C-alpha cells in the first residue's frame, strides 16, 4: 500500500498526488522509509511531494535525510526540507550542525541552514545558535560557519 501511494506522488493528476501525500502523512513513520528513498528521484515533483510529506510527518528519524535535501537543485524542495527541520526543533538542529561543521557546503545549503537556525533563535538554544547565524550571514561564511557550528554542537551536546 505504501509503495502504491508513493508511486502516486508522480501522478500528473494533482488531486491524486495530494490525496496520496495526505494518506502517507496519516501513516506517519510507517511511510518514512519509502519517502526517504524517493528524495533521490530525478523528478522534481516527486522530490517536492516526498519532502512535503516528510516535513508534515516531522519524524526525528528523517532529520539526516532532510539535511541532505538542503542540497537539492530545486529551491522549493530545499525550502520544504528546511521547514521540516524547523518543525523537528533540536532533533533537526543536531544533524544540521554536524553537516555544517564537517564539510564545505554550498551557498544554497548555507541558505537553508540559515533559515532553520534563524527560526530557532527564539527558543532555549537561541544564544548558542546566534554565532552560527552570524557566521552564515558573514562574507567569510564558508570558512567561519564550520567552526561556529562545531562550537554550537559541542554546547548543545554538552
């Protein structure tokens, strides 16, 4: 049943796609493994639908997949991934900070990270995250963001 619903995410019929996505969201974590698989689909519409469903489900087990999706070529898919990470709160922050701290990331990834972190500033982790946001906003973000992310990660995990 889940595979059939995921297949409908590629339908040309928008009503069928919306209904399939709604049913997958209703199934919650039972649907997430199949949804994560199609995040690599070559069709933007399928990736968009899967990312939207994952963002609505808000299962912490999908945080790493949503972080990877911040690298998607399509802005809409990246935006939905960022929104999903925002909904996950700290469960989304940890893998995001890990990704920021370990490798050089693209400008579009940094933009998604900026959105996620900015949305968390009002929470209890705001002061820990503020230096990361400042690093992401600076002209040397490529160099300064990884260090700021490592420091924030250490503070959050410590």
